[in-house]
C-alpha cells in the first residue's frame, strides 16, 4: 500500500487532498477488500474521516453510505473527528483495571480536561480506552502513540503528559 502522510500541518487545499485520494481510489477501487485501505489512506491524509470524505468514498466506490460509515464505526482505528498529535490509550483490560487502570483514566481525564473520545482544544492530545495491550505483567499501562508507559500511578500522569507537552515524550 502506498504510504500517506497527514497533510494536517501542510498548507494543502482540500481540493489537493481529494486529488490525492482520487489517485489512490483508482488503484484500489476494484480490489476485493479495498475499502479498508482506502479509508486508511483517507484518514492518513485528512487526519480523520469527516462525513464529507465518507460520502465521497461511498460515491466513488458506488457503495451505500451506510456500508462505508459502518466499517468506520466498527473499527476503532478509524476516527470521525480530528485527533490530537498524541493519542493516549488507557488500558482497562482485566489486569490493568484490577491494578488501578480506572484511576489512571480518571487522572488523565482530569489532567487533560477531556473525556474518552475527545481531543484537547490545542489538538495535542486525544483520549481513548483499550481493552488489552498484551502487557498484563506491566499493568497498569497507558500508550501514548506507540510509547508504552508501564506500572503507571495516578500521581505520575501529570509528569508523563508533561513530557509530551514539553516535546521530550517522543524520545521515550
């Protein structure tokens, strides 16, 4: 699959983004199972999947809008609202929950002043919940993008998020 880069920080017009999507659509529209790679590409270049993009894909693929929107709502890696630079996912699988995952989630929500599924106004952070990250021995765990933070305590949440606010979190 052709790699896409988000145009979020580029000065690119919406028309140019749809032109990029059109090129990709031509390549994938007749492939079995092509809808998911098309949606992944669209999300990569737009940063998320607004209704306008879903309708566009639906029309171009000659598929019902409900089918396209259904795929997007089924898979958690798709987002219909803008995400922050850092996606925070708090594990609430059994081991993490038992070891304080809910308290970690509450501390993150309090620190960021957002709820699950929301993005901070500065678009720096988005918050989601996960059910298991396969790191039960390190519980409780949070992921910030691909960085795993293990044995997190509510008192350390501000310090962890502060590293990302200060630009040093990516290096962890």
